[in-house]
């Protein structure tokens, strides 16, 4: 992927053919399959499949591989979201908040948002007492003006990746 000359203009998405899209879709569904199985599903032989996967990794389209673990079976009973409003939108304040929550293992996602707050966090907690501790930690963090938490009751859909 060739970088844009203008840093204000994001790079255009790379051109993907049907085989690249199939490879990405298959890996989103099962990142542990062998290259031989992936090649078979993509309709190509193993060596060019491996080259394509490496090219997709180098282009940053495949960011990594991970296990999809079950939080509750691992003792993380609660998933909740926090909408966080800061007292300033200066870049130094926003960046400091991002660095702070990046150190908390319970913060699984951190998104800067528009409308209704500055950040949306997804957190996990072992129980309600732990959730309360995390909420207090958030409300007491530097530059945090308000926190609204939303506890999940159940998750009926959680898909990795994007439609291909």
C-alpha cells in the first residue's frame, strides 16, 4: 500500500481481488486453519496463498491473530460500557486519557466518539464490586468530568472483522 503524499488525506484502501476477499473472510471466521486448508477454500494452491496472506499482513489488512476467549468462563462476569466526558478536548488531555486507560487491563476497547461524550470504553469486571471500583477509578481520573456506565445484560451478536 503506497502512502499518501498529503498527511491530511488518508491512504486509499488497497485494491483487493475476489481471492484476497475470500482469504480475509475465511481467516476472520477461523484464523487457526492451515495454509493448505485456506488455499483450498480460496481456490488456489498453497504457495500463492501464503504469499497473499503475507502481503495482506504487510499491508496492515491483517493486524494479528488471537483466540476468542469466553470472558465469563474465565471469571469476568460483567461486561460494561462507559461513556466518558472530559473537561477539555485539547489534544494533550485526550491523549493523556488514552494513555491512562491503555494501562488498565480491564479496558478492552477505547474509542474516541462524537456526540454525548468524548470516549466510549468497553470494560470487563469480575463482579459488581469490581465494576464499582473501576467506575470510581474512572470518575476520579484526571480531567474526567462525567461518566455514564451501561451494563450489558446479554450479547446476542459479536462479530470480529468487517463484512467482506
